[in-house]
């Protein structure tokens, strides 16, 4: 059977853990070659090795998405390896663990905004020539924190609102030039990022997670399904959209 992403080449940032790893695996299973970009080179390498073991073409790059030089080098090496990049998943991110505004240091604000938002700008800018040459697709990981407060602290919420604006601007500037861009907005997903929260059994947070219509948090593979849909041809008329995938978190 032909995969839904056969002949595609994807760059997945933060592609070695949690949601990004699930997306890397799903894209590879659908026939894409995958460049796993992650600041943690060790887990990126392990992820790429696993994809290769499963029969995919995959490479790992240790990349800090906040560093333009690091991003440029990874873009160059990814294109040298695969000859093209037509899918970009901007997924690398960090959480601020609900830090309230008055306790958020300038340093923490900068770190969260740099990784979650500026990183997306640097990576997209570096890969746009390749995406434009190839009718590319961009999928950006925002969050429920892109549309409501309370899913994080002030830095995280601000960064994830920014991701939606960034995605819409990309769609506006590049849609007619052949590049489609959309955002995914997960609710609570069990990953290394959220495990400390889910494990620490904070009654209020766990109650909030379980009070959603789905009655539970998500597994990363469920989010990868949406990323696959938005990366593939089935979503060909979808531009600049922000897709909630939150078990109903935001219905209340
Ligand atoms: N887990 C959730 O409940 C949830 C909900 C909504 C949105 N998200 C978003 O999903 C994305 C993935 O989160 P996750 O839960 O899988 O977390 P995770 O911690 O498992 O994965 C994040 C990955 O990003 C990488 N990363 C961090 N800083 C980086 C940098 N400077 N350069 C390159 N890579 C970097 C990390 O090494 C890690 O592999 C994030 O953008 C997060 O904000 C997560």
C-alpha cells in the first residue's frame, strides 16, 4: 500500500520526544523521509535510528531552534541529505509550569518566547525557500493556551497565542505561492513535558484534565493523526486554520 506521505520529506522540530516523536513516527509510517531536529541530540539520534529500523529514511540533527546558525546548518544538512523538504512541523516547545506573571522572570519569559515562538520564525524562514520550491506544508504546534488562559502561565500562553498569529500570517503571505500553513492546538497530552504535572497528582489540575468531555488526557499518537491530516492532501483547502484537539477542554 502506498503511504499518504510517500515521497515527502519532513522536518520535525522537537521531533525526538512526546508529540514530536509521535509525529515523526506517523509521518515515517506513511512513507515520508524524516529529519528529526531536536536540541537533545542523543534522543534525536535514537528516534531516527528507530525510524530507520522500521524501514524509513530518517536522520537526526542536534538543533537549537533559537539559534539562527544552528538552524541554518541543520537546514543545509537536511537538504543535502534528502534533496528537498516539503513538510515542516514546528513543534519544539517548553512549558512554564503555570508560573504566574509576578513570578515570571525576564529570563524565563525570554526562554519560553524564544523557543516556542522565535524558534518557529527562524526555522520557517530557513526552510521557506525549499517549501516554496516544492508546494510545501507547515504544521505549527500551538496549544489550547493559544486560545484560552489557564492552560499555562503568562509566558506559555502568550507564546502559544503568538503561534496562531504566526500561522495566519504565514498563510496570508504564502498561501497563493503554494505553501499551506495551519496550527494544531492540543489539550492535555501525556508526554515528558506534562508527566511531572500528571505524576505530581495536583488535585485541581487532575480534576481539570478529567473534567473535559473526553474524560482523560490524550496520547501523543492521537495528536499525530491531526498533524498527518494537515500535512497531507486531504486538507488541501485548509489554510491558516487553528485546530483544537483538546478532548473538549475549551467547550466550557
Ligand atoms: N503535552 C501537552 O499536553 C501539550 C499540550 C499542548 C501543546 N503542547 C506543545 O506540543 C509541543 C511538544 O510538546 P511535548 O509535550 O511533546 O513535550 P516534550 O518535552 O516531550 O517535547 C518537546 C521537545 O522539544 C525539544 N526542544 C526544547 N527546546 C528546544 C530547542 N531550543 N530547540 C530544539 N528542540 C527543543 C525538546 O528537547 C523535546 O524533545 C510543544 O510545543 C508543546 O508546547 C504540548
